[in-house]
């Protein structure tokens, strides 16, 4: 009898993969579900980005394999992006590694730094892929708390307690600011403490940073902190801020030695991105400040007003200072379980919103509303929910 690898018993099918099948079936039955669940930008990239892709795609010599570590043009553009927006100087030749999306970076970084049985520190709540990929690769997942009363920032007393247990052999700490799913803001003080923690305990801190442009005027990077490049890695992505989720363009930024280790993994797994996508990404990095303001701030701000009204109708409490492309809110006490609310909204109001438990136990009393839908759809969702509630 053929059996799957034992590692598959450690993970389940991704929540959205499973739930979207149900939503597709409901739509097939004529239910017309409005999805406010997935963080997939619904707007296009800039015009010059699309034009460059088309231009390169028409070139007969542009379709061969590309360098695993990306074209020189893309690496330099990524370094320029860090200099322009974060004030961080990086060597595009040695301190930048393009990725097929930052999700790939989570895999490659873990393979490069963590042996089976080593421990990784994962935020609770946090992006589920930090947990699932760590488990698939044989790492021991140790959760650290993010709590609303602490602004969704790490509990450093708890972190100290965890890493002093030498049996755990902690190798990586995953962090993500601006935070998903909570919208907790990036804070320079938090980055400073994370760098100090990494230096003290010889642990690598990986900051996943794709949301710093969404509803935020302040662009912070952990690499702005002195000494961070020696012990920290930052992942970034064009999916959110450049409206390019399906293009799969991300980056890893750190010191040259760490990059060489990650490249050793990457070069054995994939063969580089289509040249047209890479050169189009270079064009995207030249987007004007006005483009970013319209797409990343003004548009999401208008949508956010309607999402807040949905939270109000549902009786949820939420922090108006949160940033990012989601709205995170705490459900009323009258609901014993978050799915009592989200399933009611799905099947009666025909609106799909995300229950917070999928991000960890600290998200069990929360819901997340995506702003990646046209205003008229969010307004319609609001009206449907009003009628249901």
C-alpha cells in the first residue's frame, strides 16, 4: 500500500485552499458570494510595468533561462528601492537576492539555517506559512505571543525565557511588521530590541516586510538599525505595494554571506524568473510617489471606511490606527466561537470574511476583512450584513 510521506501528517491543506472550494461551490449554486477574505490586490500594476513586460515578451531572445540570482538590472533596482524608500544602502551584487515571491524566501531561509529538530520562533497570531513550512522541514515550532494590549508587539520577556532553554536550540525568529493579520504598526523601538536580541542570542531574525506602503506614510525596515545586517534578514515583495501578486517577485536582503547560503539552496530548486517579468519589475520600482499615494493610501483609505462600517455593524472593536490591506477586529462576547459569526455571514449574508483562528490561538476572538475589493462590492457586503444582523 503506497503511503504519503509522514511530514504530510504535520500539516493540513491551507485554509484558503480548502475554503475557496466551498465558496466556488456556493457560487456555482448561484449564491454570488462577495469575498472579503484574501489579500490579493485587485488593481493593476503601473502602465509602464505592463508595457515593459509586453515589450520584452516580443523579443525573440528573451525567453531562455535566466540567472538564478536574478538579472543585474533587477538586483540594482531592488537595492535602489531600499535606498529610495528606507534609506538603507545595499550592494545589489552581493546583498540582494530576488525571489519568486517572499513565500519562497520562507522556504529557502529555513533550509539554509535550520536543521531538523532545531527550533524556530513564530508569532501568534502570524502568517500560517511560517508554521507549516517549518513543520514540513522538520523544525520545532515555538510560538511567542502577540497581544492586543501590547500593540501586537513581541513580548521580549517571553522571548528571553524561550531562548534560555538550550534544549530548544533556537535558530530563527520570524517577525512581520507592519503586522499581518493584526495591522500592528512597525516600530523602530521594536526593531532595535529585535536586533539586540539577535546579537545577544546568536539567532537570526527574519522580518517579513511587504505591507510598509499600505495605508502608511512611514516606511520602516529592520535593516535601518545599526548592526542589523549582521544578524537579520528582511523579505520584501512587489505583490502588495506594486499590485503584482501573480507576478511572483520578491526579494531577500541581508549580508553577503547569508545571501550566499540562501543562494546555494535556491539554485538547487529553481531556475530564475522570466526576463520580461524581471525587467518589468525594474520599471515598477520607478513608480512615482503620486502612484503610490493613489493606489496604496487613497484607494485603500476609501475602502477602509466601508470595512470599518462592517465592523461596527457586527459589533466588533478595532484599532483605527492599524495599517495594511486588512481590517482586524475583535468579535462581541455574545459569540462563543468566531466561526459562529463568520459562517453565519457566509451562508446568510453571502459574504466571505476570515476567522482569526487560522493565524493562531491568539486570533480566536478576531476576524479579518480584506480591503482587496472594489468599493461597490464592500458597500454591497455592508448592506447584506446589515440585513442579516
